């Protein structure tokens, strides 16, 4: 009885957070009365919104997005393969380090690269020839965003590789050694597709970076309509294709791909790297880490002039707000995903759909949908839309981190909990939580970091009067106060990340 | 005569496959009843239905003369207060042997007695993954015997045990039954396990109980089956 109440409240909560705003969003496109004049007006309006320029921008954006997705797919594929099918030292550490680029806010990432290659750049100073490279072009955008998104592709491809267990591999070895890639790619296809679409959606979420590089994108058009002209209606119309896109892809993904939640085979020890692989994999890892971590870090160190404390002290209040807010978000999101996975596990399909749908919803969509909804119920200007937005935005990641953990909570284990339980809460804390705790902490930390550095959604939904550290950095960037940005990045992004990788290193040593 | 566990016209489907097709079974108080039938015939399903881990698609189940499952009643496993050994054990991977028992009961004396009876005292600080198959099975049995209940369900509790251990475990189960005045349902593939444990054996066929016999009769039938001359 108790668990049924929890289930019901959970469904209601999801409806309130996600379904209701979306329904409202769709409803506003249906004219209140349908007559000749209204239809004419609507027609004119649609023609006005989707004009030639917009369509051109859309095509360009789409092309850029596809390129970014393809590149991050390729870059993510290589480490995923080695991490799942080869043994080597410091595996956990390398896995964690390769995930870090995703945790650095893309705008800071690009900022650092501008500091490296651009006019103010260290690079141009090192070379006396004044060799500043023009990076205000689409190629640079593809390069930066692929480097920033590839960890997500890596994550998905790893999940796909985990389907290819010893049970599948052993017969291949016996019957057809060369069949490995044929079977692997076949089993991997859905995961490759999803990874592709998820990075595409991440690309559509990103409007700060393109605008730095002076590239006009579809998402910036939405942003301009919403945040500069306050034209919610036009923004809604521009958002509509993205919503429909994410719905369709979510349905497709849901159809073709099941995120496996089986226990990884602990006894499966993959073979060690052979010499040639060693050279390739280590150089690959070093190159990627230099490009995505070492260079940004050095630029931040140099530009901050090592003054880490003062800018932080100046923004003390904002810093604490951010810490508090991110803690709140990371706890509530992780908690929600755990409750969902535990209490709705019998509705695996629903959970999968929720995962894909939230994962594929680009940030501008969230911004527009939640703005319209919360304006309608007169709660805009509060912090609620932002909380809602962040929970929806980060929920899929938490679900992704937790799902494999809940694979360990098998049916028979769960039955024994029910027979021998002494209250549902005790069981949860004494049995379920200890079993899933690694994923739980990982989710807490990761979402904290993601939320701390997030600026796109904050820019759309933050109520007046409130500031977060990420937005603060964005503003400082606008005014060209590079030193402050660099030192704030160091203290707020790199120190947590350093702790995070130390943790991974420690865990790697212990095992 | 009132029964302690009854299943009346119980139906259970998994997807399109109908596993139980109107099965009825009555168990008297204090009785030990065996369930016998080919693999996949639905023995575990029956235990799960009695424990409340599955819901029947039709029919009625009563425990201690109260309906616990019917068209409009369903009592959750937490409220049925039964003890159980699972076919796939269902141990908790992060808990040691002793912690398993402590989770079930606060009675330290009982815990140490059960550990001793099942020969697990020396292994009490180990995790399930550090145990052999038979040891794990004994942990699962120990956990069940630590929870005092008047209904005990055993799903192939001896499958990983050698003959000597079987005898020891059977004795422990009998002690438990006496102490708690329990009614016991036990599933096994071995006729010999029924001989010295069960009062009656129910034989499952085509989703129903095809007959109920004394264990000796079942053994005789078996002997006939195995010792008849092969036809040429
Ligand atoms: N959760 C489930 N989902 C789908 N089918 C199931 C499920 N549980 C059991 N079945 C099916 O129901 C049938 C009966 O299963 P059950 O486990 O009760 O058999 P059993 O008699 O205990 O067999 P065994 O002796 O092999 O343990 C089997 O065909 C099985 O495939
Ligand atoms: Mg069974």
C-alpha cells in the first residue's frame, strides 16, 4: 500500500514538472476560435517566423550539429572500446579524466582556447611571428564542441559495449574470429544512433559558444526572441520544430534501444593492451587530455596571474548562492532518479522513455516551455522555473549513472527484501542504497559540477535579482575582464575537478 | 476442517503463457507438504503467489483463514509474515553472513544458534561472493530460519548440498517447525527429500495439481518407473 502511494505521488510529480508545461506549450498553438480570419492571421505569422533567413540559419545549424555529433562519436568510440575490452593500469583514473571535458562549461573551454590561439593569445606571443590564428569560424566551433561533448558519446558507446559480454564473445572466438566487428557493430548500432542524437541535442542547447565565435545559430535566434525582445510567441514558434524533433527521436530511441541494466560480468578480465595498441591508446589519451584539459588549465593559470583568491572573495555571496543552489539541485535530482528507478522499475518502458525524452530536449526548448508555463500560472520571476528546468535537464544524466547500479538490485534480491524487510525505508537505506552507493555519489558530484557551471538555462530562467557564479563569469567575459574569469574558473571549476580526479585515482589504486 | 494455506482455482499467466490453470491446493496447519513437478511447471510460481511476490490473475488465496489475494483483495508480502528460501537465494551482496541474520532479527542468541546449526560460525564475516555455492544456500536457509514464522516456504533448499549436509539441514528445519508450529511448503526435485520430511506430496501437471500422495507411494511409483525393463 505504502509503495503504491509513493508511486502515485511520483507520477503526479513528473506530470507537474514535465508533462503539464509541455501540454500547455502545445495548447497555445491551437487557436481559441477557428474562423477564417484567425487562420489567415496564423498563416501570415508562421510565414513571418519561418522566413528564408531563418530557414537558412536552421540548415546551417543542423549541418554544424551533425558534424559535431559525428566527430564526438569518433572521438568517444576509441576510448570506449579500450576501456571496455582491454585491461591496463589506472583504468578508473583514465576513465574519469576522459569524462572531465564534459564537466567543463563549454563557454569557459572556448574562452581558454581563445586565450591560447586568439589575438590576446599566449600562442601568438610564443611565436614571435604574430601567428594569431583566426578561430572565429565554423571549423573551430566543430572542434571545440566535439572535444567538449565526446565524453557523452563515450558513455553511451560504453553502455553498448557492455551488451557484448563473454557469452557473446566466446562463441565468436570459437566459430569466427573475424566476425567480431560485424556482430559488435550490429549490437552497437542503436547506441551509436542515440549517442549521435544526444550530442546533436547538446549542440542545440549551446548558444553561448557559437555567439562567442560570432556564428549565428538557430538556438541563438530563439534566445534573442526570448531574452532580448521578450517575444514569447515567436520564440515558441521557433522552438516548436525542436520539440517535435526531440519527441520523434525519443520515440525512435525508445523503440530501438534498451539501456541494459544487467550486472557487468565481474569475472570477465579483458586482455591486456598489446604493444601497438598501447602506443595508440596512450598517445590518443594524451592528445585528447592536452587539448581538452591541459591547454585550458594552463591558459587559466597564466591569465589569472595566479591570483585565485581575490576574485573569489569579491563574489563571495554569489559563490555561496551557487554552492547552495547546486547542492539543492544535485541532491533533489539524484534523489528523484533513485526513487524513480526503485519504485517505477516495473514500468521499465516508461522510465526509458522519460530518460530519452529529457535527454533529447535542448535547453532553449526547456527555457521557452517553462517560461510560457510559469508565466501562465504567475510564478515567473521566482526560482521555481529554474529549479524545474535543472531537474529536467540533469535527471537523465542521473538516471544514466544510476541505471547500471540498479541492475544489481535483481528480482530475487528484491523479493528477499520484501520477505525479510522491516519497513520500506529501512530496506531502502540498509540494502538498496549501499548497493547503489557508487553511482549515487557519482551522480551527486557530477550533477553538482554540471549545475555549478551551467549558464545557458540560467540565462533564460534565472529570476531578476539572483546571480550564479556561472552567469557572473559570463558577464565578466562580456566586459573583457579576462583575469577575473580565469581565476574564477580555476577556483570554481578546476579545483572541484581536481578533487574529483583524485577521488577516481584513489579508487583506482584501491581496486 | 479448516486449512492454514489454501489456493482456490488460482490462475497465473506470464504474457500469453498460462502457467497455472485453475490450481487448487489445501494445506493443514502444522503440515509439511512437498511440491513436485517438472522444470517450468510452476512450482516457484506457487510459492511466490503464497508469499505475495506475484499476484494471481484469478482465484483466491487464503492464509490463516484470511483472504490475502482475490479479485479485489491483495495483501503485500510485507504484511503476510512468511519466511522463505528462494531458489536463486536472493542474498544481499554487500552484507556478511551475520549481517544477513541481524537484518532479520535482533535475537543474538537465536542468530548464534542458527549459525551453529548450519555450520556457518566460521564463515559469519564473509560476503556472499566469498562463499561456495552450498555455503550460500545455507546462508539463505539460515536467514529464513532466523525469522520466526508460522508459514515457511522452501524453494529447492537442498540443491547445492551434499547428503550429509542435507540431513543436518532437514533436522534444523524440523526443529524450527516444532518451535514455531509452522506450516511448511517445500519444493524439490528429489523424491528422497520428501520421504523423511513431508506428510504429503502434491504433484503438478499442466498447471494443476494432478494428485496428492504420501511420499512413500511416490517413491514406489518412481521405482517402478526406473526399474521396469526397457522394451525392445
Ligand atoms: N517473471 C516471469 N516472467 C515470465 N515468465 C515467467 C516468470 N516467472 C516464471 N515464468 C515462467 O513460468 C513458468 C513456471 O516457472 P516456475 O519458475 O514457477 O517453474 P518451476 O516449476 O519452479 O521450475 P524449476 O523447477 O525449473 O525451478 C516457466 O515457464 C517460466 O518460464
Ligand atoms: Mg523453481
